[in-house]
C-alpha cells in the first residue's frame, strides 16, 4: 500500500478521534447519552453494541452527517459541528448500507468520489491507482457495480472512504454479512491501514467479530457507554468503567468460573462446595461449575480443602470467560 506519505511526524499522543459528553435525542429517545472516549493515531477501536445502541448516530455526528444536542465529536482536534470541512478532509466514512448507482463500473464509481473530493490530474490518477490496488479492485475495475458480491461491494465502499487518503476511518458494520474469507481479508486491510498510521473506528453488534483486530473497544447500550478497554481487560473484568454510566448498569466484577471434575457422588460434592463458599453450583455429569473470584493461592487452598474432605478431584480448572459471556455480562440485552 502506498498512500501519500505525510512529511509531518504524527503526534501519537494527540487523539485522532475524541467524543466528549456527546448527547443526541430523537423525541423521547436518547440515542446517545453522554458518550466520551478517545481513539489515538494508528489505533483500531471497536464500537460494540446491540441494535439501537447509538453506534450509527455517534458515527454520523463524527462524520458531520448529523449534529448533537450537546457535547462534541472531534477529528484531529477539529469539531464536526464548527469545522465540518476540515473534518471531512480528514475522515472517510463507510456507511452500513450501499447506495445504488446503476450502470457504473468500479473505476467510474471511485473516480466520481475522487473528483468530489477535488482531486485533479495526477493526484486523482495516483489516488485511484493506490486505492484500487490496495482493495484489489484493479482486477475488476471495468465491472459494473450492480453485479458485485457482498465482499467486493464492501471493498468498493472501503475504497470510496479511502479515496482522499484520510487519517481517520469510520466503518459502520463493515463485517456484517461477509463470508469467513472476506472477513479475514477485511481484517488484513484494516490492520494494514492501522500500520500506516490511520485511526479506525469500527462498529459491530458482535464483540467476537472485532476482537482479533481491535486494540481497544467501547461497549455501548441504550446510548450509554458501559465499558472501555482492551479486549483482554473486558474479558478479565479489568476495564475502565465508564465514568458516566448513565444507565446505572453493573459492569463485570467477577473473574471467572471454576470447573471441577470428580469421581463419585457429585451431589455430595456440590453440597460441600455450596456450604463452604455460600454459592450455587451447577452439575453436568461429574463436572461441577461455580463462580470463583479468588487468587491462584485461594484456588490452591480450595483444592487442598476439597481433597482433604474426601472429594475425589480428577481435574480442577479456571474457565476463562468467553467473549460472548463477557459481552452478555456487560450489556443486559436492553434495546430501545
Ligand atoms: N433519524 C432518527 N429518528 C428517530 N430515531 C432515530 C433516528 N436515528 C436513530 N434513531 C434511534 O436512535 C437509537 C439509536 O440508533 P442507532 O442507529 O444509532 O443505533 P445502532 O447502535 O447503530 O443500531 P444498529 O446496529 O441497529 O444500526 C435507536 O433507538 C433508533 O431508533
């Protein structure tokens, strides 16, 4: 990939994207409720939440397509409301739908957007060549866009968002409906763009869809941020709780589940654990599962006590919280 290099050294400590106490209401619906977070240069940031959580609304405000009731959204320090031209020059937005443009080829489509951004002469040709090479659309440059596969349409939309070589990319549900191969290819393109110093804000309903490609994620529900942190932090429950958790939602606090396999009477072992730890134990065959938030030493002490009390322990393990578990734990499935 060879997007025009900047002679300026990027200032990686300055946020490329900054939401500050963003609020947007539609009638009685608070679509976005005091959302604040920052994305830094070269960072891939996942914006995760169920339907109607407020992702698209926040992204549209950042992309100058909507205005907030209060708070601000900034790109490279420029406010989307007060400085929309500067924001548009620095940002590429890929919406979650694909506009229908019949009877144009891939190249004509991208050329239209290159011209719309004021690219002329050599700059336009250079930009088209770069983008079509990067997205591998050069192989189908003369194909009409109406017949493209979903994966190719996504490439074309990404190409359109990239045509003016923006510093910031906002991708709304880019992985939705893609087959596994197209998803891997998308991930590779996203990683390459981040390696090039671009900042990416990417939305999804599904944490697992973005987990491998994101440096950090924010989880949003009913307009309010519930958690911000790395995927590992979210899994371990060690993420930053949103200082403005306007929903009053409980966020992850416990560390995981212990799974203990035993020989013999699982019912008796369950009673022993329930008495000892004052909690509920689930039995599946000879396997007992229960929440446990202690340290490694606490686990070792519990194992010793179980063996001393005559329970025939075959295996004793700490089940890592799955991404889906963590997501379900942080959110509560509330839809507006
Ligand atoms: N133009 C609008 N007029 C009225 N309500 C709106 C409008 N745009 C969004 N909303 C409402 O705001 C809330 C947030 O919607 P938004 O599209 O931002 O959510 P989302 O997280 O992107 O969801 P999805 O993943 O389903 O696209 C929803 O309740 C939605 O119905």
